[in-house]
C-alpha cells in the first residue's frame, strides 16, 4: 500500500479521497521533538493502525 503527496499540517498529516471508495489516512506526530508518529488508515475496505519512532544514529 502506497500513499503519496500527503501534505503535512500542524502536528501531523491527513488525506481523504472523495467518491464512493473510502481512502483515508490520519496521523499525528508525538514527542518533544516530534520523533514519533501514530495514526490510522482505511483503504479498499482494509482498516489499520501504525506507529513509528525515529532511530537515533
């Protein structure tokens, strides 16, 4: 599953498509330096959640 051209807004990003098919991704950045992210998505009747943390070198 690939999401492209998702604009970053204050504190996260969100993309929702118009039309009959529901394609949505919503997320938020967390942590003192916004080093973590978590969110939800729905695409082609697949629902899911995700999270990630930036690794320090």
